[in-house]
């Protein structure tokens, strides 16, 4: 993937006792065609399974499930592997 932008990676996990030499990073491809596809899917989805819930916790769980499914269907997820020595040079 060619880009003029630099990524900021933040590691929130404490370092392990044995250093890892490679890290895998996942990120969504947020280009306009994919965002537009997600917006269309959200607008066309039948939200009655969420709106007709009387239990707020169940409604929230269903909402999260639907949005995660629609996102995974419309937004590609890319994976890259970064070596530790590259991270130390930044």
C-alpha cells in the first residue's frame, strides 16, 4: 500500500520477558468507497431487532453485533507485520 502518511503505533501491553521480533498490526481501510458502502448498508438495514427490544442491555448487544457485522462486510481489514528494529529507528 502506497501512502504519504506515517502511522503512530501505541503499544498498551507491557513488554514480555522475551522480546518479540515481529508485531502484527490490523487496520481498517477507511477510504471513501468503503465508508460509502458502510453508510449504504447501515441505511438499508432493518433495525427492528434493535428498536423493538425492551431490555436496554440486549438492544445494545444487538446494536454492537449488527454494526460489527456490517463493518466487517464493507470495510476491508489489512494486516501488516512490523519488525522491532524498524520501530526502534523511528
